[in-house]
């Protein structure tokens, strides 16, 4: 094998998985990590953060959790230790350049006019094109110096849930500039050590904007520290089907939504006529499953009492991945008044706090924390030097990144993105992509024509638009998606023994162990 220079941007779970599988194929990748430790989003989290998927589903296929971790949902320190142990076990740390932030990448050697008319990805359909082009990767060290590295292939593993906060905008005189208190984003809070974070919260009247994972963890932290003396208020612009347990009426969600049978209920990209007919025939089960789960949530959670019943079905929440798991005892904290839920589609700042929609009296606050997520699409745009790449990497009409196999942009050569698409089992989803990509870089297969890749992306677009308003969440079809990767790599996608086992028992990381 000719020695090709491959770099990975980011040492979270996606970056580490990519590094490990490239090493297995004989490559010597360089991993640039801006932080001083591995772990990505797990390196900096609120104190209340725990894994929201069962640990057996959130693990690397060849590295099970240690027996000493007995919890089904380990806390953030245990997750970080697991990730660090994986890096040590496979000797990945010697390939990671800590404290080195990639600030820009530029493709050099082929002009954009030629790239626009290529019929095959990179001109040849292979990983490294014809050898004419290369990426110039600009890296800034933590102490200031800047270096440019020339790479034959770049893998972006920078994630969607970090780095560039999503900050709400306001009309003049309605934003935080008129507020007497302090306003931060959940990222700022997560980057503090536990002592500093506790000091920031202690004794303050706090308003949190949001109602998904980071917002729930923040509210739980505030309630733990301040109790009834200073209740935490959550401004909830969109009500969510957040859950306390991954089951309904004793039946785990994985048997309702995350096995091959549940995927038969959906019209999937490239499924063929028979599967399409079957999906139409079975579609009423989607409604039945959804009502079954909703009845349980309505019975066991105080949704109606607090005006928190979502305007969409549980099925729609599952399909787009917009649901979260409540931190430990979260609903008890709501019931005893330590957390106050305030549904309000809009809000604005005033001198002494936040004014919710339709209210005349403000919610008084000393500190407002945005739990409003991140601009992952913009973060990826910003890393490119080329205005053309910035334009095509994420389509402005729907602000998504069109990726073949959720990894490859048809028009951007010698580059892959891992960790952009969402999944409840995102660790092993990222690992499957890393394995697929390593096989591709090792000449295991070539990509289809650019036209065929764009057709495939269009089919996935139709799937997402049919069932949701948010692209790139593959939770509901992750086994079908993994089937496509397995076929590309020339391995059998049917990993279980027996027809009924394969149909009804959910797939997990251990099924894809080499």
C-alpha cells in the first residue's frame, strides 16, 4: 500500500472509531483534537448527565463495557472512562495530537470547474482520486502557532452537538442586552469544572430555555443545588415526548421501534415493490404502537397536569430523534416544585428576567441558560476555505448536509463526515460508518457514479420528508442502513441465526463484531 496521509478531525467516539479501523487496515492516521482529552461531548457535561441508551447498545462492537459498571445507564464519568479505556486498549492515543484545533481545510490541485463536471467521485470513484488533489489542513496549537499539513484524505468527526452554540435572536430591546442578569449557553456551563458550575448556580434564580437533553440535565443540576429556595424555571417552546423509562406497559421500546419488524412498517429507500406493499399494509401498526406508548406516558407522567402534552405523536418523536430521557427523579422535582415547567412558544427579555408569551409579569431571574442546541451545519460550513464548498456542503433550503451513506458528499473529494447523522445508538452507528469508510479507503469497493449517489441521497430525502421534518436521524431504520453498509463491504447483513430472531430481536453492536 502506498503511504497515504489521512487525518481525522476530532477525538470523540466517531474519531476514535475511525482511527481504530484505519489502523486495522494498515493506515497511520493523524487525529487532531482541540481539547486535552478524548471523548468529545462526553468530556464536558453537566453533573446530572447520564447515558440515555442502555449501555449494551452504546458500546463498541469489539469492546464491551467492564463488569464493574453494573448500571444500565452509566453516568457521564463512567462513559468517559469507557471511551478512554477503548482508546488505551487499541493504542489510539499515540495518534492523537491534543491541543491542536483544525481551523480551516482547503482542497488544492484541481479547480472547481473541473470538479463540477466529474462523473465519478473524486474523478475516479476511489478514495484518493487520481492523486492530483490534496487537502491543506490548517491547525492552530493551543499556544498560538499555526501549521499547515498536507493530507490525502480528511475525515471530519466534529459532531453536531458541540462547538457552535445555537443562540436565539430577538428584536431590538427584547434581547439579553436589556437584562440585568447573566446569559450563557449550556456549552459554557458544560465547559466549567463541577465546582465552578455549582458556584455559578448556587443561590440564583435561574431560567433555562429548552426541553431536550442538555436542558433537562441543566434543570436537574439546578434543582439539586438550589432546592425549593430558588426553583429553576424551564421555558419550553416545543413540548416533547421525553421519557423516564425505555418501555411502556412492560414492553421495551426496542421491540416496538428498533428491530427489523418495526422497520417493515416504514417505506425505506431502495426497498423494492414487495417491501413497499408490506409497509403500506402494516402502516396502521405505527398508530397503534404510538397510542400504546402515549397511553403509558400519560398515565405515569404528569403531562396533562402541567400542560405538557406534545402536539405530535410519539412515533413522530421517535422518527426524528427529538426526545430525551429524564434525569434521575426529574419528575419528582417537578412535582415538589424544585423545577417549574413554563410552556411558551415565544419569550423576550426584560430588565429583571424573562417575559413568557401572553404574560404581563416577568419570571424574575439572575441567570438565563440557553439549552437550545448547536449549529452543527454551520460549523461544518465554516471549516472550508472554498466558498463553493461552503455553499454545496449544506443546502440552504433545508439546512442539511446531503451525504451518501451518511458519510460522503458527492461533490467534495477525498473527504468524509462521520457523526453527523443522529441515532439513539449513535456510538455503534458511527463505528459502522468508520468500518465502512476504512474498507473504502483500503480499496474494498469503489463508490457509484455521482449521479447514482445523488439519486440515493434523494431517496433518503423523500424518506425523511415523508415521516419527519428533520433529516439525518436514522434511529428508526438503523438496521436497514447498516444492511447497506454491510453489502458494500461484501459481508452478510443478516447477523442473527433464525428467521424470528432476526426479525424481532433488535440488532446491537455485538452483532457486528468482526
